[in-house]
């Protein structure tokens, strides 16, 4: 909840007029608690998971030749009933696990310093923080995923995720309850290290869910699947040079993590090829 009763009070506090986005944010959030704003993520997760996979569900059902050209397993067909069953199972997990986890994790959001007030972050700051979040999530998720594909991790936890051997968007969060908890760590780690505004946090949760669905969307555009592991440092360095000082400081804060991540990934790939 904002500590201002009127826009005039907010203007006096900032020493300038509110921008259009800040005015919209004031009108929407001024009388809403921080907890209520945080709980928007539950609605976003439900809407994204329900609607984002639908276009590919349609193409899979229609079996169009243009779609099959890019399908990873063109001979494997997932029926509409199977996809709907997967959706129901995941929604059950959302209600019983993810929703309560989101609600109970609010104190940690306050502890790390994710804010809801004014001023709003600049576009550069949002982009810089999202870049850092994706780098940290990619690095930690990679190594957790490798552990889950080890003998013990796979047999006791990760095998549930591979019940659907042909990837479908609805199966992105289909997993053992313990895996859901473990993989929540990479998602939260970025905002914990580089906390930002609640709007940035909303965007991050939404984009992370969309990225997970895209990873399981059963098609491939033909690009190497591991291309991001080998280009993220170069992209980050170029972006850092282009951004303003505040955003640059945020990126440099976690650049070392990215460099270590890429070095370990390359070393691992070299060992596996030899």
C-alpha cells in the first residue's frame, strides 16, 4: 500500500509530476496491500498456464504439415484427452502446492526488499534485472536438472516429469512435488540477489512460466538447443555497455556468476565429448 492518499502527496514526495505509468500504478495500487499485489502472481500463473499452450494444442490436434515440419517427434501424437488430463493434474498441483507456497512465501518477498512504491523503475532497470534473473535461473536450473537426471534423482523424483515422453506445453510444470519445490529456488534466487519492484517481479514470474512452456512446446525452430549457454556472456557484456550506470551496476553485480556458469558448462561439454 502506497504511503500517499493523493497524487499531490506523491508528487510532492518525488519532487516532480508522476509519469503516466506511475499515475496508473498509483490509481491501481494506492489502497491495495502489498500482500494483495503479490498474490497477483497466482492469477498470472493460472492464466499463462491455461492459455499460452493453446495454439500448439490446436496445431497438434489438427496435425498440420507446417507444424509437423518443426515437431521434435513428428510421429508421436498426443491426444486431446491426454493433454486435458495433464492440464487437470497440473491444476490440482497448483491448488494444493503452488498456490499455498506462493501465499506462505510472502514474508521472504518483504525480507529481500521487493518494493511496491514510487518511483517506478525505468525500462532499462527492468530489462537489466530480468536479464540477471534469467542468467541466474539458467545457471542454477542447469545444475539442478543435471542432478535430477542422475540415478537417484531420476528414479526418486524426476521420472514423474517424464511420464509424458513427448513434450507438451501443459507438461512444463508436471513434476514430483519435491521437484516443484526444488526448482522454485532458481526462480526466486535472482530477485533475492537483485531485488526490484513488484512490477518487475510480476514480469519475471510471467516470463519464466512462458519460457518453461516454450521449452516443452514440442517444436524446434532448428537452432542448437544449448545456444544460450554459449552466448549469454557475450550478450550480457554488450548489453552492459549500452545500458545506463544504474542498470550497468546491476548487471556487473552478477556478471561473475554468468562467467563461471559458462566456463563450467563449456568444461562439462568438453568432458562429455572426449
